[in-house]
C-alpha cells in the first residue's frame, strides 16, 4: 500500500484524483491539502463535491509550515501537485528535498529550457536543472521510464490527445515536413475552478484563445519533434476535449500504412482505435480513454481524437504514473 498526499485537492483535477486514489485498492489517500490562504481550508472535500459523499469525507488541510513538517516526517510515498505552475515550481523542490516522489499536474516541469518558460509562461524557471531530470508522464510512450523517476511531469490535457494521435504517424515516418494544424476545443473545467468572468458558464460560447502562443504548443512540438499550429477553443460544456488534426502525408502513403502505424497502440488498454468512425466527447466523458479516428484523402489525413480533460487529461494520467511507480498495471483503477 502506497500513501498519497494531494496538494490543491479542492480544484477539479485535485478532487478527481482524490476520488481515484480513494477507490484504488493499492493506494491510500493520506492527506488533502489546500493553500493556507484558501477559503476551502477546513471544509470537507465532499462538501464541495457532494457526488463524493461517503468517499471523500475528509478535511482540506491548510499547507502550513506544520503541515510541511508532518508530511516530511510521515510515511507519505507520493505527493501530487494539482496547483498552478508557479506554485508547483517551488512546491516540487520542497517535497523532492524531503525524499518524496512528486507527480506534478501543472506545466512547471514539462518544457525543455528556461527560455521556453520565459516565452510561454512569463517567468524564468528557477530550477532549470530539473527540466532534464523530470520524466514526462505520457504513459503509453514513456511508461518504461516512470518507475524510477523522482519527479514526473504529468502531460497537459491538449498534448495528451495530440501526441497519442500523432506519435504513431511520426514513428512510422509517414508525415511530410509541413506544419500540422491542431484545432481543439475543451470544456470549461479545463480552465480550473477559480472564478473568472471569461470562464463563467453563462458567458462562454465557443471562442479561440492563445493564438500562436499557447503554452501547450512547445510541449507538443518537443515530444512530437514536428512543427504544429495549435489553436485551442473554450466550449460551453463541462468536460471533455475534441481535437481535429490536419496532417499532410508523404507522397504515396496508403490507408493500409496509416492503419498499420496505429497498431503500435492497439494493445494499450486505455486507447480505442476507431478508424473511420469519428470520436466524440460523449464517448469519453467521465472515462479515462483516448478515442482516435482518422480518414484519408490522397496526401491529406484528418485525425480526430477525444479525451476527458479531467481523467486522461489530468487525474487519470497521474494515477497511471503512480501505478507504474508502484509496479501496478497502469490502467488499474481506471477501467471500471
């Protein structure tokens, strides 16, 4: 049994992860923490999320100096950071210095250089030496490297969908040199729980944001090793991501070659290859699957991929990483 502490447990991803850990036969939810200044401190997590009444009847503890000392002296094995990237940057180092394994759900350790953080996140990374040490937690592609990693950078939700859809094609050398266009839409839970007029449900229609400079662009490009033009949109629904991806293939690539390329994912329990049957958000909402479909016309390929942004895009993927660190099957606790 491995003990798990979750920091930022009152947010959407944090609460989702707490529910997964609480149900897991090999993990123990040892503590749920929020900022010492949070209005949620002292509240019961199931008070904020009544759907988890009876499962998450645990108090949200303030992350004070005393709490840090308690975690350092405890038998906590894993610390999961469901916090803003600027908060995670510092917290990760604190918990690493305690000897804890850290699973960071923010973008604080996903990119390759401090310059990337200056350009896309607006700050100079204070621990750039850890950018090479952190293991990227895209389980289907980097799972073999996760068991020994001390710091795991859990991938972003949009990159999770894009990379699983595109890496089979890149690995099979089927892509032309042209920039890949990724048109993506997410539900409002992807923007976090903090109140904002721009993400207020009654104000959200369907609109693009982060044109040409979204921070998930360098993340996708780093792990795909191919240029992309990524445009996210915010939709007026709760959860889920749908990406429509436009790919130019090398001359002569056949439909059979495309289907064969995707067979690299055929045995992955959380990947569902749908071929010409197009995925939908309805098909993945509240589930941890990645649904991938594609259609080809000449050298043009349209790939459509759908995930739940809070499960495969965040909490579910963090659980996959913890499973591998614990020597469990990575899908354990996610198939039911």
